């Protein structure tokens, strides 16, 4: 079982129980998509924050002085398919950026949040999108996980691809 520790840093995110449900369902769908059996006994932290905070993190850790939608901080360097340890790492999501993107793409806010949770979770498990091959693999997994949640393909007519660089 993957324990999800949630921190909500701004009231804009709304009810924590809704965020917990989104996170639990997104993580379960991603894990099932990977077809790796029972979930490991692991923990991850999910921080729901604002643009100012994620901009600072993005600058400090990636030398990019701008907000982004999601950042992942793996606790250890895993390769895809490798068994995770007890601590997976942290996923940080910025409300304002996510809200802008959802409106721009004409998709429900909750769908976009679920997508970003899946995306961040895959990063914690060693997946990346630095090369075309890696990006295709990761996006394929995201599509399959979101399909399990009845969420349409996030990359069809998507404008957020630049946010994941």
C-alpha cells in the first residue's frame, strides 16, 4: 500500500478530502497500468501549493526561474521497473498554473490534477521524458492510467508539453 502524505499550502485548492481521493485514485491507476502486482509498502508526499512556491523550487533545483505545473523529487534514483523503497519522494503541484492550463485546454480541473499526479508519480518511479523514446513511453503510460479513470487523452490537442521540460 502506498501511503500518501498530503500538505495543502493554499486555500485555493479546496477540500483536502477531494484532493486525497484524486491522489489515491491516480496513484492506483498508474500502478495498475504498470502491471507490477500489489502496490509496495511505500510513502510519498504530495504538496498542493501556489505558483510563487513552485517557481522558487523550480529555480533552486532546475535553474528555471518560472512557475511550472508539477515538480517531482524522487527519494532515490530508480530505473523504470525497479522495485521502489519505503520512501518514493515528493510531488509538488501549483494551483494557478494548473488552473490556467485546464482553462486553456478546456478540460476539467480535476482531470488535469489527476494527470499531473500520475505524471509526477511516474517520475518518482524512474520514468522520464528527456528523449523522444522516453517521452513516448511515459506519455503512453499516462494515457493508459488516465483511461482507467475515464479521463480523456491529455495529449490530444495539448498545450502543456512545454511545462514538463
